[in-house]
């Protein structure tokens, strides 16, 4: 499962540097490798975040999920609903019930 092949076919063009003065304005964005991607998609429909543990994801019970997102607003996975961090926060908020109303 490796996608890494053929990535380094650019080579160096030694001659290509004649016109390169202006404060090196190379917007080359070194592949900001800190962009987090996960493997477990959030179980909430319409949410495109990830529910990986390493990213703060949680797994809720079906009942919990129904409380917050309704019976068709989530996707179940083995009897649990994986949610991303922000969905979990929403859940926490919602499940606080009337207290702060
Ligand atoms: Zn989510």
C-alpha cells in the first residue's frame, strides 16, 4: 500500500536560474505535511472530518448518536458511531440538556 513512486522525476535544471532575483518568490509550499488526515471517517453524515483516535475522535453509542443527529443522521459501524472531535463536542453540548437553557 504505497503511493510513493515516481515522485522524484523532476531533476535539476542547472540552466534555469538566469532570471531568478526577486526575493525568491517561490510559492512552492513544501507540501505542508502537517495536514492531518485520518483513516476513520466521521460517522456523522455531511461531516468530512476524521474520527481517528489520534485526532480526538470518539465512538458513541447508537443511542447517543440518535439523540444528537437523529436516527438517520449518522452512520453506524459495528454498533457504534465514530465521530470526529468537533462532532463529539457537539454531542457533549447537546447532551447537556436543559441545564443551560
Ligand atoms: Zn464529524
